């Protein structure tokens, strides 16, 4: 059995400018999947964490421990930096 994870209760409204095309894609995809538009955006953006080059970039950043903690990706990156 796969347990249901609780929804992120720390959600905030954001003020981003996106094109009408992208808004329509999200709206129609949400209708297709049965999820809300917010859930679709949240899920799609979390897929960015599958980008191995992005994770390597984070590993090589100074103060990467702070970034890793903010993104909650401890299990995805290797922290070899001292300090």
C-alpha cells in the first residue's frame, strides 16, 4: 500500500508573470488530470529536481547546505564541502 502524503500547508500566493499560453496549458492539464492548477504547477516544478545537472550545480555552490535544506533534497545531493 502506498500511503498518502499530506499536502504542503506552507503554500503562499506568488506574483509571477506568465504567458497566456502557459496559463491555458496549466488550466487544461489540470482539467485533464483532475488536479487543481496549483497542484499541477507544484508537481511539474518539483520535477525540476530530476535534473541531474541542476543537482550537480547545487553541489558545487558555496553555502550549498543552506540550499539543500531549503529545497529539502538531502537525499538527492552529496555534501562533501567542509564548513
